[in-house]
């Protein structure tokens, strides 16, 4: 199997302009990284149970795309969704309580790590089935189209979803009906644990998407500024009635597929190469420093504020009770006594 090398050479920190809100982009990525690092500690202490899929390394994608979305837009994601939820505006308190399975969580502790949902921010999962979110995104977008609402539905999924029938069905219908969907493929090259070259005969994913007659392009998913720029271009086209867009963000997860995964399918040197040369947080911080827009005092202030927020979230979660047993059938389709 061919190692997946990052783009050659470390980008020049002084190259290219930065948006005026670049420090906010840095803050957003750091917030995701530190939240998940705390989740690792809690998981190791068995205070978070079940599966845990970390977004560490991929923070630039959610941070960049969410920046261009409006409050009325919808977001559909996979089970690796903690970063998306934070970037979308789900409160850290409610998200951490959900991780711990407590009633103060955004789903009252019923969803846990893999099924985060928040109606107030139009955050529709957290979908554990690979590619399962794509038909949901198409349905949300169809509703907006039929009601004449100028909205975008952003649908995040990994490259493993491209092997599923839902991917092809959803892109086909979205193109036929000109649905306002931004399909965001987070290509981290390994799906669950199989290299892209072993699962796809055509590894240029934009070619597959473009075969459904919709715009499709790739972007460096480790560069949050580039991701935001590409997502903004796509969102403007979608809001203008031009139909769906496919955006491939070439990214890399620094951790295993899940906390249960021994990560034996890729070389440790490959992971080190990505971590040391293409960490999205370090890349943006270096650019900010090169432009004279970031000093150590500012970094320390950001880190301190994030640490305080996360510790407050942990305290909130641990103070929140599990849902009472008598409420476990609430919102279940059929009560136990009604079942045959």
C-alpha cells in the first residue's frame, strides 16, 4: 500500500492574505482540539462510554465551512461530529453533557458521542450509518426548495461514503432537482481503516461527483482559509439557484478511526509527517505570526479562555443527572404496553 504523503513542503507562512477574522478561525480550531483532548481524558477514565471518534487533525474543515453558513441553514454530519457541533454553535456544556450521557445534554443524553442533534441550530446529526446523512440532506434541501427558502444544507461525510449507494442516489437527485446542498467530502484517505486506493478504482473523487453533472472541486482541507474561501464560493452559487456543489476537503485525522482502533493500517512515520508539517492549527498560527497579527500573550489568552469553558462544561455535565428511568420511553414511537 502506498503511503499517503501530505503536500510537498511546508507552506510559506507569509504567503497570501488573511481574512480579518483569522484569529477567530484559529480560536475555533483550538476550541475543537482542546474539547476533544479533554474527551480523551474522560474516555480513558470511563466517564465517557461507548464509541468515540475524534476529529483531531480535521478541524479546518468544520471551522471553515461553518463560517459561511447562515443560522437558517441546515447541517448534517457523520458520527465524527463533535467539531461540527461546536463550530455550528452547540453549547459546550450541552455537548459535554451529551458525551457523558446526562440529561443536560442536547439530546438529554440519549444520543451520546455518535448521535448529536440540536434543533435550535438546525444540526441534524450525528448519523452513525456511513452515507446515511446524504438522503437526509437531500430531503431538507428539497423542503427548502419547495417552500422557496434561500437556504443551504451542508452535508459532511467521509470518503468512505462514496462507496455507498446513498451517495450516488443523493447526488443524482440533487443534480436533477437542483437542490441547494453543499456536499462536503472530508477525505482523510482511510475511511474506517482501508486506504482509498484499496476501495476506489477512481481515487479522484471530484471526477465521480462531476459525473452527476454538478460542480466539483478539491481544496486543501488542512488550510482553514482555503476551506472557507472554497465553501463561500460554493454557498454563493447554491444560494443563487445554481444547484448543488461537491467540495472535497483533503484532510487527515491524527488519531485512529476510533478509540477502539489499534491503527495498524498506516505507517507511524506517515502520521508524524502530517502532524509535524500540516497541522491546521499550527499552519494558521504561523501565518498569523508572520503577518504580525499574533503574539504569545494572545495565544495564552485564547488558550486560557478555552480551558475555562471546557472545565465549566465538564462540571456542568457531571452535575447533570442521568435521565430518570421513568422517562426512558418518552419520545419512543410505541410504548412498551402497546407492542405485540
